[in-house]
């Protein structure tokens, strides 16, 4: 631990809808929260274009603007928002310790973890070029923009199957690219896909390049990984559904997590296995992964942190 030390009542690790909402509630409860944003202030939504499904924005809003609104609201109530990256944690005592950027130690009575999750990508240069302009990792978020159009989706698990059937309700046609000759999805999800007439499954097929006009997606070049024959599919949307990776490396061996690395919280709670440490948003939610549900759990985390501190104070006195 470093020599420079600061003590806070409530430390929030990570921003985004969960972190900022936790900050708003914690600040209004006079917990004087300090937030460290991480390397991507605002989280995944800062890499999103139009957000049309968050309540309170009847005309939609750009993802970066929405996160700026969240940040301003958190600051309005007194949240101390700092750019920095947590490099180490020590939750072995009642007062928790974290190290910021390998230099400064923060001790905190409560810690709210809102580090989120990162979508897994294929690693294509064109994938990043058109991210937000036809390429998406969230069908529920962006499917609406492709009503009546032809789209492609990559993946073979339950998430991919669920998102493919969701897209099929909106799009004209869904090309589903499956890398192997079979699904990894459950039988029930496979039946849903196979019984949806406007989903065309391409087995043993992988994306080679996403094609566009420089502004938006116009197609995807795919190849058969058995024959190596290439085909250009004319699509305007390309969805990647190969999973998400929760940003929890920092907490391995300290906090309980599932086989995929998502933090495990108590039933109907944001409490972790460590007293005074709470987790909210996509870092503990592999089911919904929506901005509005992340914000809801951020609210829960702050309320639980407040109640934890109140109970602790009452027990002392």
C-alpha cells in the first residue's frame, strides 16, 4: 500500500448507469461518495449511438450525452468524481482498502462495485470501424433501428439464440452465423430458432469482414470454414452475440463469482460475500444487461450501503 492515504464513507468503483445512480443516491444520503470512473468514464454507453429505451428521453438520446447527464446529476448532489483506475483491493478488514493507479490508498467504510462488463468481439478491424453504425453487441438495445431490414448475428449459445429470435420479430431476415456444425444453445432455444421462418442458419460459417460504405454497414463477407468458400451477405446490421466478460479480474479470490466471472450477490440484494461491499450493474447481471436495470441496482446498492452504515453506527453507540 502507498503512503498517501484518504478515508471515505462510500467509494464507488466504476461509472456507467449503475455507478452514477449509486452516486446520486449515496450523495443524497450524505455519504459523500467518491467515484473512480475507470479507464472508460460512462462505461459501455459512451460507445453507443442512439439510446431510445431509457425512460425520460422521449426523443432518444446519444449514449455519451446520456452518461454526461448522469454525471452532472451525480455531481450536483456532491459526488466527488475522479478519473482513475483501481489497481489493488484489500477487503480483509472492516475498513476496506483500495489502491488507485498504483499510488494512492483509499480506505472506505463501504465500497460499491460498478465496473460493468465488456462485450466480446470477433477482433475484426471493420467490426470496430462500424461499431455503432450497423455493428452492435446488443440486439435488445439496437434491434429497433433495423426494422424491416436484413441483418446477421454471430453466435451459437443461448444468448445468440434469444437475440436472433428477438431480431426476427423486427427484421425482414436474420442470418445466423454458427461457427460449428451445431448449436451450443439449450434444446429449447434451438427449437425456437429452428421454428422461426425468417432466421436462416449458416453452419460452419465465420465472418471474414464487415463491408460498408464508410458510414454504415452494407454487408458481411463470410466463409465456410470447411470448404473456405466465401459469400457476401447483403445486410445493414451485424450483431455479435458471443458473450460478455465481466470486469472482475481485480476481485478474483476475494469476492464470490460464478464460473464466468460475474460477481455473486445475495438474493434480492446487491450485497457480496464481504460485509460493506456491494455490486451493481452488469458486473453482477448476466441476464438483463440493460441501462435501466443497471441503474436500478445502482439505487439498491446505495440504499443498502446507507443502511449498512446506519446499522453499524447504531451498534457502536
